[in-house]
C-alpha cells in the first residue's frame, strides 16, 4: 500500500499529513509556509524522500454545490505545476467543509486562536487523508 501524504493547499500555508506504513491511519505532520511554488516543491520533495511517500492526496475544495470554484481551480493549477518535479501519483479528494469541521473541533477543544492557527492546516490535511483512506478501505 505504501505511505501516503495528504495536503491541504492554501494560499499562504499548506497543511501536511502522513499515513503509517500500512496506510491505515493519517497523522498531522507539519504546516508549510509557502514562499513560492519552487519552495513548495523543495519542501515536499524532502518529505517524500525522507518518508518514502508513494502517493499524494490533495484536498480539492469544491463549492457546496460540488462545483469547481476559485480555490479548487487554484489547487489544480498548483498540482499541475508541481507534477513535473514530483513524479509520484497525485490524487484529488473532495474536501468540502473539512476546514470548517476542523475549526469547530478546535474551538470545542477551547484552544487559543494562535494555537488553532498553528494546527488547523495540519488537521485539515489529516482529515482529508483519513477520509480518503476510509473510503478506499470501505470500497474493498
């Protein structure tokens, strides 16, 4: 099955999550501050090499109607730009409401805003990746 990387792409930050070697559980890994696409590719390449990642699952933020809004189109554009530099499979996964769900959980946990900001993107990436894993497991 191999290790999978989950990404929650944002304009300023990218939340990153990773699976265990069996590909059963997703765990928050890091939040990358984006300083351009080249920097993003460099950071992802390091993680992929160090963690022996076999596949990347990218959250696709469709609208509530399931349409491709500006954020989804931007995510696709970023992935298409990155693909020539990172030649493992990239898979888009519908992430509607993931960030809102994570924000609600963090508020209920009564975390201070600054701490929520630190972990929000990582947890969104974890949720995207875990939803993908669960879907694949249930489909089998």
